[in-house]
C-alpha cells in the first residue's frame, strides 16, 4: 500500500498542467507588463534633447561624443535641438549651452 502511494505513475500530473498553466501565466504577464510600463515611464522635460527611450538615448548620446569628438557633437546637437540642449555623457545628464 505504501509503495502504491509513492508510485509516480499513480498520479496523473499531466492532466493538471494544462489546467493550471493559464491561471499561473496571466498574473505573471500582467506583472511583467506593469513593471515594463513603470521602467519605461519618463518624465517629460522642458529642455530639448534626445529622448531617454529605455536607456538607449544616453548610449547613443555618449557614443556620438566619443565618435565625433566634443566640438563636433556639440555643434550637431545645437543644430538639431537649439542653443540649450540636454545630453548624456558617461551616463550623467549634461547640458550644452551655446549661442
């Protein structure tokens, strides 16, 4: 009798998995979508400049400064956004003021 209860073939686990799968995945998907929305949320700034876009904006901004040099990158951002621009250099928000 003890061996019968310990036998894994005695229980039909495969019939429980499809019934439990939608019940378990829906809250997980809702939680992941909620966390993605919170992580992707950004406060709008009144200062023009490239967008944050989940951290991609700072990477592009920093890469442009490394690739073009400080002077050419500043000129590019001034032509694109105006004389007061917010960019990211080394992950820190930096303001370019020129006229």
